[in-house]
């Protein structure tokens, strides 16, 4: 069977079933009493295009998506390790700019590896410290679902880049937020938490599958970032598809007993899967999954 | 300036000079009182060819080169994080075999990331625990240089692969040793230590540059692995070039006050650079450096 048949999540489940990897489906893995570690790779042509992003923004984003995984674990970032695969003809100044972008996140780079490659590969490991690490398997019926901020800006910014349209939303796509404080706050009470990297639809499904409950999400409650509705109109896109189906918003999604200061988008029930409701009626969504 | 002009080590030094990365030139970085972390990437076509290695051997080697960096830090491996970039048409069973190869090292996989890519890309992070971590900058005049085992088997095995010759040396190239016990033993007294990944010539130069002393290495004392001399004769290669110029032996090189049970290959003096001696006379060597 090919990876494209199994899909990314199906393959990761298979690895866990065989005992070849533990907790690989979590954002970050715990490895000592209070440390967590996470690693994400970005590949040119798959995750970014160098004609759409500056080297500095790319460095920032590569660090930010890993810091986001730490935030989803309620962790305080302590260090980054940056590995690069680069063509030999790369300008050294471009790579320095990439590292400057990494440094803008404020998390120190402790080491890494550079190697030659035919195109740009980045792999970043982030190390953090956390006392309470919510997984993805603790959500239970009765929990409220909250998000840490508005969604859809990254998707809309991506469309602007694709269509060559200048917009402040482009920055949201290139410079995801760092929700470290929110993650630590939510970790105190959350039964399950992750960061929205593949879209609310896909990411909610991970919590539903791991926790063994059904997540009901009311589209009217999903906070949509400023300017997204306008881009949706302009390109004849569904605003909720932008907010729930694309991802890369890097806001946090948590199942909590009490919402605190966060925005409620739905609730957990007995059952399975994710149901999106519009005007109380179920509607369909699909997310982004690698290999499929 | 291009990376190919600056070279890998020149570029890493530039990053450190600008304060953009700390200790990036070490095998592994220390990040909490007693943890070390390291990350190495392997790219298809650069570090391996899928017609020369099985997926299982590849998984083993990707883990082993990182465990070797921990060994060079005197650390006990605790966990691995494995990130893969893979074409969608990859057979899932091949990737399972890769993970089985990783598992053969005995170090648990705690997490990772899989993503689509045009060719196979592996990035492994290894986490370990160490009380004393020798760097590369502590060697001093009067120290003895020791290695943890014989060299050249990986180079000879690589030549056999290239020439389509079956030989037990091929296994040495595909399955590097894990010198964890030796690393912990040496870490107690070593003033500087690293693993021989780029060849004794290149790796000794790193200690010389960081420590500000000259490393004198006597070729007659360099232990050469069984069978290497025969391959050297067969392909008209210099046996010492195989043992000192190629790398991927993943034995440890340390500057120590006393050799203990390890093999002395030379000594540290006042001065700079690395000098290889044959019959007491200096000879030239060059190692392998990415981008150049």
C-alpha cells in the first residue's frame, strides 16, 4: 500500500499500532519529567515557495510552527535546533536572513546541521518546559471547545499570494502567531489541546478520534479574522472554508470545562467524528492531509 | 557570497559570530542541567542512495549517526524524534521497515513529522542525558589523541558499493557502530571529543581550531579496520586516505590526559592545524565538507 492510499494520519496510526513510535500523533512529546520536544519539517515547493516568502519570513515561520506545537503542549519554549538542506549555490546572506527570522521569535538556536540538497529543506526541533501537558485524548462529553483567536487569515493571505494581490492578510500567512501565553493558560484546565495547523476541520477530527467523542462545531461561532470575508467575496470562496478548511492559523483549539476568556466554537458530545453546524444543520468540510 | 565559497564550517562560524546560533559547531547542544540534544539530516542522493541501502539499514543509520553525536557528548540516549519527507507513491511497508531499522538501535521514537516531498529526506533529533559534556575546545598541549576503534571500514564499504563488489565491509558503511559506552567512559576525562563523521583529517581540524592547538597524528598509529588494506590494493587507493579522509566511521576521537584502554593516534602541541606524519614526515590530507 502506498502512503498516498494510507494518508499521513493513517500511516502514523499504523506506526503506533506496531509499537514503532510512541505518541507520534501529539504535537509534542514529553521526554523527561517536565520537558517536551517537537519537530517539524518544511520543504520548498511543498510548504513554501521562495518567490512568495522572504528568507527572513521563512525562518520566522519555520520556528513559529514548532513554537506553536510547544504552545499546544502548554510549554515555555527553551531552545531551537535548526537543520537545513541547501543547494551549494545558495547565497550565504540569504541563509543568514533565515536565521535572523528564526531569532525574531526570541527562542535561542542551540545547534543544528547544514547539508547540501537540491532544494531548500528546513527541519526545526523545539524544546520546551511544561508541567501539565494536555494530550489530544482527554476531551469528554460536556466539554466546551474554544479557540485562542480568529481563523482564516492565513488561508485568505495564501489566496492573495496565489492571485498576486497585495493585502495585510499575506503577513498572517507568512508570520503565524505565537500563542505561548494562551497555551500555558489553557493547559491548566484543558482536557485536550492542539494547534490549528491543518484546519479546524482536520484538527478537530484528531481530538475526536483520540478522545473517542463527537465534536460539534457551530460555524456561526467560529471567529473569522478581519478582511477574510472580503477576500472570500472577491474570489468567490466560502468564508467558512477559509476559516475551517485550510489551516496554518496556528491558533489553539482546546476542550475545556470552562471557557475562561477564550471563544467558544462548540462542544463535545457522546459519539464520534466532527459535525459542523450551520443554522443548526450539519454541513460538510474536509481538511488538508499530506500524501492524499 | 555563496555557501559553496564559504563552506559548511565557514558558514557555521559566521552564524556564531553574528550571535544567531550558539554552540552550533558541537555535536550536541546542552540545554538543561543534564540534557543534550542533536539533530542530523539525511537527504536522498546526497547522503544515501536507495539502490545501495535497504530502508531498514537507512533507518538504522539515520538513528545511529545521531546516537553517535550523543556518544561524543558522553550522553546516554533517551529518545529520538524522526521527521520524514516522502513522495506520496512511497510504499508504506518501506517506511515501516525504516522505522524498524530505527527501533533496532534500541532508542525509543517519541514523535516526529511526516510530510510530502519529491525525494526522501530524513531528519532525526536525538535526546540524551549527560553529566559531563566535553566540548571541542578544551584540548591542550600535552594531551594524547585517542580513537575508540579502527577506521576506514565505512570508506572501503562505500567503494565496494560503488564498484558493485560484495564485501562484509558494506555492512560497516550501512550500519555504523554505537559508541555510547565508550563515550561515557571517555567523557570522564576527555578535554575534547567528537565522533569521526567527516574523516579523521576534517574532524581533528575542528578540535584544533576550537581548542587553539596543533594536532599531530601519526599515520602508523591509526588503527585500520580489517579488510580495508585489501580493498585499497584492489582499487589502487591509499589505505590511509580511506582511514583518515572519508569519514562515516562514527568512532570517537578524544583529547585525553591518559589513554586508558583506547588507541593513541597522536598528541596535541602548541600551534594550530592538523599535521599527519608518515615516518615522522608531514603528509597532506583533506576531508569531506558539504557545499565545497
